[in-house]
């Protein structure tokens, strides 16, 4: 059943550095997402480690945390029907080389690490990730 969901989206340091925020936001809006909230922040390595705790056992964990904390990021709460799966489809595969034409990562991603955007991978994680950045 289609359901209005919220998901977290992060425009990562490589995309911020290249001034792609507005281009990426317009892709979300053109695809029917609403941006409920957004803020540009810089997080510490420790905060990145907390955020990516789910990946702690993976070999790329340290690089991922270093990267996310390497420069400003734009965190957004997106909403629409099936927001989590729709956002994941729109972002494309983690590795831009494997991403389909028309996806954000195909268009803007530089590498598997610098792939320009993050999106929640489940509705459960979306709640956790939104709360991580947007504590009321």
C-alpha cells in the first residue's frame, strides 16, 4: 500500500563543494518530493561515527566517517508516497559507475565514496536518521 513517508537525504561534501545543492534539490522537487526541513551543517568525526554506526564492522567505515565530516553537508527531510524506496531509486547505485542514467549518483557522483548523496535505506532507519539531525 502506498503511504506518505519521510526519509533523510544528505547532500554530501563533494556535492556541496561543487555547488550542486540547488541542482540536486530541484531533482527531488521535480520527482514529487517535498522538502520539509533542511539545514547546512558541519559534523565532527565523532558525530559521523555515531551516524554510520550501522556500518561499524565494514572495512570502509573509517573512510566514510572521515569523508562525511570533511566539509559542510546539507541534511534534508524529504516526504512523499513511498519516500524511502523512491529516494533510493532516484539516487541510484552506491557506485556511480553502476548507477542508472538519470539518477543523481550517475549524474554527480565522483566515486563509490564521493557519491554526492545519502538516503535512508528503510523506514526504520529514516526515523533514526531524521532524529539524529533534527532533534526537536
